[in-house]
């Protein structure tokens, strides 16, 4: 009966705990500073849209994680409406002039006309050239999902708790200290590190490759229907444009920005204005005919920091001060759409690590 501590209750920690908790042999404690229900700049997961817009380059681990995640999201959407995910049509627009911008590079795989994901998502089809708006070089549509993170994260907590996991608040200074926080009072056999951007400052990890990609959003009550994303904007290389309506009354997310190395937790009112104007220009059905941004019914402005990692997500075995660790962090802007692929891999490493004895001393 291994004692496992999952450190972090964002989508990465909760998905890993959810999969681990399916094996009744695992005794799991989920430990975190922030929990579903909290809104904090150190906690990325509540700020996400979130939808499934694959961005992993073909042939990479990232592609595999996103490819493997779709069937799980599809199954949850179909079987568990209470999880707060719904299917939604989406439109993707590509402008070649965005190719060299940060947002254009981020969306390069998503926007290319013949992407690997065309056989993964349902109803993929290109939009004929004669239907493209001026300035758009190619476009496609498919059926994706939109996750109401305010419903989905608590649903994941519920699944874990129902399977016997114990969820606790704690702030950990050093990764090895998490081993002393297992709910049984015994020392944990293994820690899964799902601390997102905080892996940069967590003792025993201190990953200098971590940095934020700041995302500013406006959440509104208006409901335009399908989702839409564009490769870039004319308002600056770090600003982007996407619209998605969350399931189960979650409102519509208007985005956004992709500002690397920017830690500012406060919404910038000028950027908020540009986000709202761009959204209405892209989809005038957001407001009544003739209306501008005054036609938007704002629920809240928000800022989240995407936990980006130079060189890619870290899913790897480690040992810190004699404590076994499996890392699963650094999911940038794709933590939901790669959540199951990444967590399945982390769970496999947990099994491997628990089967191997302590590392021999040299
Ligand atoms: P987090 O959610 O940040 O969770 C980290 C957890 O670790 C928290 O519980 C925290 O309290 C805990 N923790 C950290 N340090 C400590 C410590 N020392 N002691 C105790 N606990 C600690 N992804 C998509 O797939 N689709 C989208 O549409 C999408 N849209 C996005 C839009 C925006 C505006 C933003 C900001 C992100 C978006 N993302 C999207 C990305 C996604 O939100 C992230 O990749 C994901 O939330 C990262 O989750 P995480 O669990 O790794 O980290």
C-alpha cells in the first residue's frame, strides 16, 4: 500500500491524483496551497478557458500527450455532464503575417491547413478559400470541447475523494518536506510534483527554466455560440484573440494575451478594451446589432500565468534528499488539453519508481 503525496491541486495534480486513485492500493494525499474555488496569481488552472486546441508539434511528446488526452475528455463529456465540459464547434483562422510573432509560433500547429489532429477531433474540415475574410490565409473548423474550470476542478476533487484520497491545504518550502505530510502520519513513499510555475522557487526543485506567459481575459455573460481563435492580432505580437463559451453557465471567455516573462497580476484596462473590441470585430453576434463593447455584460476581468518551461514539460523521475519524486509540471498554455496524456505518463513513472528500491549509495 504505497503512501503517495500529490503536491498541487491544479489540473495537473488533480488529474494525476484522479488516475492514481483508481488503484485502491494507493493511499493518496493531495496537498496544495491553492484549491479549486480559489482565484490567485500563483494558481493557473482556474483562469484557463479551457478548451482543446492542439498546439504540440507533430512527432513530439507534446503531440502524443494531446492526442492521448482527447479520448478522455470526450468520454468525460459524454458520460459525466456534471463535470462541466461540453462539445462546441470551433473556428480557427490563420494569418501568415503572424508567423514570426509569439502567438503565431504558439499556434503554428493549430493553424496549419493539414494538422496531425485532423484525425483526432470530430468534424474537421477546411473553410473554402472563397469564404475567407480579407487578411485570413486559411481557416478550418472542427468540434472541440470547452471546460468550465469552476465546475471541472471541483469535479476532479470529488472523484479523488470518492476513491479515498485525502485533500489537504499546506504550503511546502522544500519538495522533500511534502513526504512528512501524508494523511496517515506515516512518511510518504513518493511525491508527485505538480506545482506549476512555483517549481521555479520550490526548494529541491528550483527550476530556472520555468517562466510565465501572462494571459489576460474578460469573462462575459454574452453567449456567441461557437468558439473561435486567430493566429494573432494587429495590436502587438503578444496579444491574441480567442472566444469560448464555457459549459454549464460558466460565461464566455474573451482572450487574450501571451506575454512571456510578464508577472503582472493586475488586469491592464487598455488591454481589456482591446480584447473586447477584437472579440466583437471577430464575432459581432456577441452583442446586439450596432453595439460595441458597451453591449458586453462583464462578469470579471482576470489574469493567469501560464506555467511555461523552456525545453518543454518536465515529466520525469527524480530523488531529492532520499525522497522519490515524479515531476509533472511546466504545461504552459496546454495543461487541460494535455492533462490526461501527461498524467498517464506520470502515473507510469510512479509505478516504476515504487518498484525500484532506494538508490544505491556510491
Ligand atoms: P497550477 O494550476 O498553477 O497549480 C499549481 C498547484 O500547486 C496549486 O494548487 C498550488 O497551490 C500548488 N503549489 C505550488 N507550490 C506549492 C507549494 N510550495 N506548496 C503547496 N502547494 C503548492 N490550457 C488548456 O489546455 N486549454 C486552454 O484553453 C487554456 N487556456 C488558458 C488561458 C489562460 C488565461 C491561462 C492562464 C492558462 C490557460 N491554459 C489552458 C493553461 C492551463 O491553465 C495550465 O497549463 C494549467 O492550469 C497548469 O496547471 P498546473 O496544475 O500544472 O498548475
